[in-house]
């Protein structure tokens, strides 16, 4: 009986936390379809007109394009840097790996505002103007962590005998890497890229300090809420951001689970 009560208490607490986290998001998603321009609950009618007007807004389309461009470029750079970092760390002593992993994960472990301020100071000291390039560099720093963690976890599960067998059959170390190691890392790299894209697409704190005149979707949302304007459009943009973010997260988790079973 005590075990049943304990299970009920755990499930109740878990559901309460999920409701606390998800219910406000669900309300925002519902408001995206509200026909009224003023948010009231319960909503009195459903409409898609705000989706049309939001897409017609040039500022929103520009912010969407910049967000996708930054996330895409940062993901590509992070996939290369994160994979190389994991390959370089693999096989080293555990102390060196722990120290290297600690410094590599600092950008994502620290609050985003600190990372943004640090990037701002670095770019200012170097005399670099705040533009798309600095924004991509800033996002690459924390996207690299995601790819590195995925690839490193996969490398730890790979048997070194596979590469040794390829070399015994006449393959050079580089050929063995291309034909054996890289294909086995493909799922981990791809899942890391998907998660990195989702993380970059909705990151606002770092963008605030490194974007300059570039406006990403999270920055547009922040400005619109702060000024209290375009709230129906904000709901639509939040709906789009959540949808774009959720898809790569789910796909990345499925790929990671598939890679772990190989």
C-alpha cells in the first residue's frame, strides 16, 4: 500500500510540473488562432488571419530568414568543430578528457547572459563590428558543445577492434576512418546537428549581445512584447518557433536512440 501511495505521489508531482511548464505554452498556441486582436479567455472565435498578416510582415520574414541562416551556418561549423574535438579527445587519458570537456561545455553550462557579455567584450576588444558573422560565431560556441557531447558519447561505445580489423585488411588509418569510424558516427553527428540547430534557432540571450543591427525571431518577439505591440503576431511567431524547434529535437532524439542501439 505504501508503494502504491508513493507511486501516486510521484506521478502527481510529475504531472503538476508538466502542467506548470506546458499549460502556458498551450495557451499561447491557442491564442495564435484567436480571431480577436485583444487576448481574452475563453476565446470566442478561431481564425487563420493572423498567420496571413504575420507572413505579410516584412520585418518578421526578415527575422525568420536571419534566424534560419544563423542556425544553419552555426550548425555546420559546430558539426565540424564538435566532431574534430571529440576525435581529438578520444583515446587521451581520462583526466585530460575531463578537463577538455569541462572547458568545452562552459559556453552552454554558464547562463546565456554571461556568454553573451563575454562575446560582446571579446568582439569589442578585437574591433569587430556586430553583424551576421559575429552572431554566427557566438552561436557556434554553444552549438559545438551539443555535437561534441553526442559524438564523444558514441566514440566511447565504439570498439577499437573495428578500426584495427580494417587496418589488418590493408586500409590506412585515414581509409579506416572514412569507411568504418565515420559511418558509425553518422547518426550521432546528425542528431547533434539537429539539436544544435534547434538550440541556435531559439537562442535569444546571446543574440541580444552579438547581433548588432541583425534581428532574429527571438529578438523580434522580445521587442514586440516589451513595446506591447503586435501581440497576435507574437503568438503566431511563437507558434512557428516552437514548431521549428520541436521537429529537430524529436528527430535528434530518435537518431540518438537509434545510434545507441547500433
